[in-house]
C-alpha cells in the first residue's frame, strides 16, 4: 500500500519559517520525482515545488528564493523548507509522488498569520 504522510504544518507568523516533511512508503522512493502542492480556501490546488529522482528542482515563481525542496532517499522523505513566510502562503500543503500514477498525501495545514 502506497502512503504519503505529511507533517510539520502549523501556525507561524509572517516572516517565520517552517519545514514540512513527507514520508513515503510502498514505493521505490528514490526512483520517482516528488512534488509539493498547496491549496488555499476557495482556490485551486497549485504546484509549489518539484524535485526529480536525480535531484533537480523547480519552483513556482511565488516561492522562489524562499522555499527549498529537498529529499533524503535513505529516509524516503521529501522536505519543503519554507522561509520568509507570507500570509498568502496559508494553505493545505500536499505531497505528491510521480510514480506509475500520482500518489497524494493527506495534507498538512500551514497558517501564516500574526
């Protein structure tokens, strides 16, 4: 059974930092690209960042310079380091595995507010 489990969300003040984690199981993690998406209330889910199996990364323009996606294949984990957080970053953040089909985690809430 494939599972992706996100953690690390929470409430943070503007300008603060948060690190999200996504632990995978049931897939050969190192073989697949991974991504972080987010969905704010009333908005469509949007891509935040991706990291390929080879480690190349891409970011949405809105988070470039602030967010960093990384992976630890030994731990089957992909991370999203979020710095200089803004209220508009508030959303449920979802982990995605680009395997034989897309697999999604349950999401973790990130709220940026003073």
